[in-house]
């Protein structure tokens, strides 16, 4: 039987031990106290299993035995993302259909086409930071969110939020953040508490209505005025699945649009925010990153797609940031049949178990000094022979992130241009505090910037 933390109470189980809004951090803390790579915890009436050793995760990654099974968290998100790619059950027909239709739009080749769209938004960031806003504190995750939301909206739907020209984050973002936060809160609420959460329910419904309005507007507009672009929306409106001969239906397209807006920006903005935080904590790595930006983009060189392949330091910074703080910090799978893992833990058919990525990424059997930020772990000689299942920032198998190339393209380009143009600093001596929605990101992290002089 897997171990469980002490202090379980009748009815609530372990719920009373979880600080509000800090579920993932609590799970990571409990994982540190249970070195076997597995524990169970009780949330009200529900028992959940958490797994984080590379050996056990290697078993869970065997796609003949396991597949993604949306757990309680994603089931809540289905209230607005339905059977979109991210929240679909693997067996749902729409998953396969949408996966086959959309895969080519996320190939390495397709990234060339998105590069200029992302650069357009990076230019807006540079313009903002070069003006009065650049003289004060920069709220890092807010500006990274402006960048990633605007980029996916252009690549996805040729929609321009122009977030950098606005003081407040777009109301769409407020609604989405609030809906995701509520979906998470529901996980740690008892049924009886849920019954009294009328205000929260009303807000949840209002937030969903707001998001649907925006998305329905975008789709209606495109139907009215077809555009000759290569964006995801055109593909979804016109492509036919080769296997079934069918197109995606309108409701599903709405779910996919919302899915890309959600999945396509929170995680990438969190990644960039953690990466800047970690760079500021490790000046010798920051110096390497500046040097690389100057080598690949000397002076005012305008970035081109081919430059990305030369950004080895920045790529390793991003990989290591995602090891310590994977911004999509958990995913769940279930076995097709009753089974046993690790030679002794019995799992039930179709019942989801959870992989906690930040704990997996610290498995001491794989990672030396796991708490240390060390980008040299990602040198080819250091990677050789490492258990490939010790690192899952983008999930696993057929249900892994479809947007990973997009995310990496975007993060590399943004980081390189920022380091080319600006010197960053942390005059407030930020202490890491993590904000959890469905994703994680540094909370209230401000940095300062100034234009780099030619001799730095
Ligand atoms: C799936 C992480 C960026 C779209 C996933 C999963 C993870 C993940 C862990 C699997 C979830 C599970 O197994 O339940 C990330 C991270 C990102 C990122 C860390 C950035 C650093 C993006 C971007 C897009 C995107 C930019 C879209 C442009 C999706 C979609 C799925 C997915 C649609 C569902 C795929 C499927 O099941 O068919 N992502 N993601 N993600 N991601 Fe990402």
C-alpha cells in the first residue's frame, strides 16, 4: 500500500492541511517527505494517488497500458473547454479528429510561418519597455502574458489584442484567470462547501459567458469575412479529417479556440517569468546568456528564424527552468486494465493517477543536487544515459503538448531579443512566491530594465 501523510481526519481527509491556493506546493512538500516516489492523499471522499519517481513514471508512460485520463481538475475545465484537445478523453472521437487535423499546423516547419507573427508582438514589448514604462518596475508575468496571449491569438486566429498598449490585462484574461482559479478551488472544496459557494458559481458562469462571447465573435467574423491566412482557425474551418472524412463541428471549434487561448499562453508566460527570475538569481548564467544574445544577434541585428538554432545557452536556461518549475505541474493517466506498478502498487482500471512533475524533476535517483539551477545538465554529455521519463514538462506520449515547438520558438525569440536590448536587474531582492491557477508562475515579481549600452 502506498504511504499517506499523517493527520488524516474523518470527512475532510487531508484537505485541512492544504493552504488555500497552494495545492501544488503542498504536494511537492509532501513528495519531499516520501522518497519512494509515490503517496496517496484523501480529499474529502476521494482518494488520490501521486507519483513522481522516474522508474514509476516510465511504467505510466507505456502507452499499451496507460493513456491520459482527465482528472478532477481537467473535468472542471471541461465546463468551458469541453472536448477540445486538452480536456478530451482519449477515447472521444473528437480528440483523434482534431489531433489529426491540427498536427501539421504544429510541425517544426510550421514554426517558420509563426516566427514573424511572434516577432511582431516582441516588437510591441520592446516599444513599451523603451518608453516611460521601462523606467519603472516591470511586472514580469503580466508582460510575459501580454506577449504570449497576443502571439497565440495572431497565430491562431489573426486576432490582435494589442495588450502592450493597454494598462489593464484584457478582460478576457481576467475572466479566464478567474475561471481557472475557480476550477482549482473546487478541487479542495467539500460538497457541502460547494453548495454554499453560490457567489463563486455565479462568477464562474459569468466568466464562461464572457469567454464564449469573445470566441463566438472571432468565429462569426471569420465566417463573414473569410481571410486568406495560414492560421489555425482557417485550418479548422476548412480541413477534413483524412480518416473519417469529417470536418470539426462548430461547437468543437469553439472549444478548440478557447483551448488554444488557454493552453497556448499561461504556461509559456510562466516559463519566461521563472526563467528571468532564475537568471537574476544566477548572474554567471545571465552573463552567458547576454554573451550568446550578442553573438547571435550582434548590435541591432533583426532576428530571423535561422538564428534560433544557434541559441544553445538560452535553450538550456529554458529547459532547466522547466525542470525546476514546470508550469503545467501535473497530469494524469489511467490504466486500461487493473494493473500493478513498481511490482507492488495495485491500480484500478480507468481510475486516474497523478504525475507531479516538479517532484519527478527532482527525483534524486536521476538528478544530482536536484534543487540546484544548473544549465549544464543539458549538455549532450550530461544527458547521455539519463532516464528519458525523468523529465515531462510537456506531458507524455500521444497526449503530450501539441504546442511545444511553438512555446520554445516563442520563449527563445523573446528572451534573446530582451537580452539583446535590455539589461535586467532585481533591485527589490525578490523572494520567490508561487501563484497557482491551473498553472504555476512567480507571483508579484517585478524587475527593472535599462537599455544596454554598446559596450556591455
Ligand atoms: C497539452 C504543457 C504550451 C497547446 C499539454 C500538456 C502539458 C503541456 C504538460 C499535457 C497535459 C496532460 O497530459 O494532461 C505546456 C507547457 C507549455 C505549453 C509547459 C509552455 C511552456 C502550449 C502552447 C500551445 C499548447 C503554446 C498552443 C499553441 C496544448 C494542447 C494540448 C497541450 C492543445 C493538448 C494536446 C492533446 O491532448 O492532444 N501542454 N504547454 N501548449 N498543450 Fe501545451
